[in-house]
């Protein structure tokens, strides 16, 4: 029997509806949440993400703005823009789209963002809050979205063994921080490119989270029957049978995994739509916290 699909489009719609209602409640108090995205350079994938973020924030009833800067922007120029946004009361959320051009130190830029406006959840203050289990900070949007998807799909992580494949700061590590907290109560293993015998680990997992950036990394023979599979990967591969000649796939070999797993997120339409929804949720929370006078 094929695995049940976890519908990221439906769950992200629910999150966006919640955000819209919370924006409407803030509007009554004269507060319009503002999300400003800064895009440096002309990376085409980043341009698409940024357009979607601006569109999503407007649809939710926020002030969505994008600041576009040339690829030749210096680190000092970008830091000056971040300083302006930090000081701007109409801005509740700041997102600097990654990757940045080589001349700019991304970590320095992330550290410059006011943690109370860091809706991407990458500032060390927010990373630390997630790790120590303080919930007034901002968790990174993609792993937070995976956690919401698990809940909405009725997957209780308590006492479950979750194997996360990938240890990046934006997905793998914060995913582990979230799932190991009391309340989520999972037992977590993190694997990466230096892990010998990846399949040995994944076969022991009740839940596998794949965040590798390599199509077909997880195959059906690497899973315990009935495992839940969350595919974070977004990879564009050649496919001459499609009109464009390419197609999006995850990190999981869907064809071999679906008959073995109990539930699986499809790509596209699984984890992907959750990321922007969680960004909007973080932004409305930032505005609510400011309105309540408490900052992150
Ligand atoms: P990174 O490239 O930063 O990290 C990939 C991780 O996978 C690394 O930790 C790497 O190990 C590990 N890895 C690579 N090859 C193997 C292997 N053969 N076996 C085990 N581990 C391996 O990627 P990201 O975390 O940024 O993204 C992962 C995927 O998720 C990408 O496809 C990306 O496009 C997608 N993504 C999707 C988002 C969404 O909204 N759905 C948002 C963000 C990312 P090591 O550290 O040793 O190099």
C-alpha cells in the first residue's frame, strides 16, 4: 500500500489563515505587521523566493516590502540597511535572503539583525533560545514547519526515534533542537556526510527527516516498514518528459519509499509550502510581542 501523503499545501493554508486572523486582530489596535526582505544580487531562485514572501505577507494582511541591492553591494552598505530596518518601528520582521555575494560575511549580517525582528530564526540569540527551550524567540521556518506538519498529520513524536539526515544550521541542527525538547520528546540522531553506514541509522528510525540536498539519498530499503518520512529536499533535475525539461524532486526516492513508509511528504507540496507560512507566523508573533511591549 502506498504511504499516506502529508499535504503541506493544506496545512500551510491553515497556518496562513491563523496568521490572517491574528493580523486582523492587530489591525484593530492600529498595528500592521511589517516584513521586509533584503535581496542582494540577482540569483534567480532567490528572486522567486523573495517574490513569494512579499506576496504571502501582503495576502496575510501585512506590509510586505523588498529592498533590492546590487550584487556589488559592500558588507558596510548591507549592514547600514539592516541598521535602518532595526530602527524602523513599522518593520517587525527582517529577512536577508541567503546566499549573499562572496564579499559579504553572512554571519556578521545575521548577528546585526535585532533578535526581536529575526523572523528567520538564525541570530545566535534565537538559535540559543530554541536550544534551551525558550519559546519567546523565533525558530527557523523550515524545521518549525516540519514539526507543525508532523502534528497536523497526527504523528506523535513522544518517545519516537527521529533520524535527521543533514546537519545544516538552517534545517538539520534546529530540527534536532526542536524535537528533543520536552513536549516533543523525541530521541534524535543527526547524520551527515561523514556518518558511516547511513542506512544502519535510518533503518532504526520511526521518523526520518531528509535534508541533504541530494536526490534519491533515502531509498525504501533504508527504512523500517511504517516509518514516517519528511522530505525537506528541493532539487531540480533533468526530465525530458516534462515541458520545461526539468522537474523538482526531494532527497527521498519517492517510488521505492512510498510502499514502505506509512506517511510521506511529497515534493513539491510537502515541506516547501510550510516555510513561507512559518515565516509569516514568526512575523505576526514579532508584531504581537512588540505590541505587548516584550520583544524577543
Ligand atoms: P546543506 O547543503 O547546508 O546541508 C546538507 C547536509 O547534508 C550537510 O550536513 C551534509 O553533511 C549532509 N549530507 C550531504 N551528503 C550526505 C550523504 N551522502 N549522507 C549523509 N549526509 C549528507 O543543505 P540545507 O540543509 O540548506 O538544505 C538541504 C535540502 O533542503 C536542500 O535540498 C535544500 O534545497 C532544501 N531546503 C528546503 C527548504 C524548504 O523550504 N523546503 C528550505 C531549506 C532547504 P556535511 O555537513 O558533512 O557536509
